[in-house]
C-alpha cells in the first residue's frame, strides 16, 4: 500500500479550507496520486459498493476509490470536483485520508 506524501495532502486540505476554490494544490495532489499509481482501476465497480458508506467509516483503499471516482467524473463532467468541494465531500475525503495516512505512518516510525 502506498503512503501519500503528507505535505502534498496537507496543502490540498489547506487549499480546500481557504475562502476561494483554487485548484493548484488539488491538482498537485491528484498528479501525485497518478504518479504513484494510487488510482483505483476498478473504481466504478468499487464505488457502487460505497454509496451508503459514511466517509468517517471508510478504509484507506475506499477513500482512494472515492477520490478516483471524483477525479474521473471531473474528466467526464466538468464541475464534479467543484460540486464535491461545495458539498464538503472532497474535504471530508482528504481529511479522512490524512487521518488514515497518519495511522499507517506511525507504526512505520516506531
């Protein structure tokens, strides 16, 4: 399982919490996911299983599935990421990923 660079993730979260929807750090985050081959190749199938799942209960892989789904939907329908931003879904997913990322990193450090 790949671990996401904390700085890239924190920058994206900070950007989403700002007053305006700027996408440079978010683009960096998705580029990072792409370079590290972290996108879920079966995201359509896996997303269907997560429709009723609360973000706070999602696993690391499930959060990556949902982020992949949002990213791919944005390619098909411009505005999908903005909608997820306005609804708070995108920020909630990134914050969940950050919490899970920390849980994974801590045992590696000890």
